[in-house]
C-alpha cells in the first residue's frame, strides 16, 4: 500500500514536468530552461510557465 501512495505522490510531483516536456508553447533551450526551473523551483516555475511561456515571440 505504501508503494502505491509513493508512486501517486511521485506522479503528482512529475506532472508539471511532463506537461512542460510535452507542450508546444516552447522548444529547444527555452523548454530546457523551464524544465530545469521546474526541477529546482518546483511548482512555482510551472505556474510561471503557464502564465509567461513563450518568453520570445517567433
């Protein structure tokens, strides 16, 4: 039972990372920067990604 709970929490923690990785809003180094920010700053970076991405217009 503990393993199921642990996997659930791991999935919830990784969900923003997966959403950024599969997003078409950004690409290349900008996407990598958002993923790294998400890893180090966590959910706050994900909220900024939703609000601000892409940073540069094509």
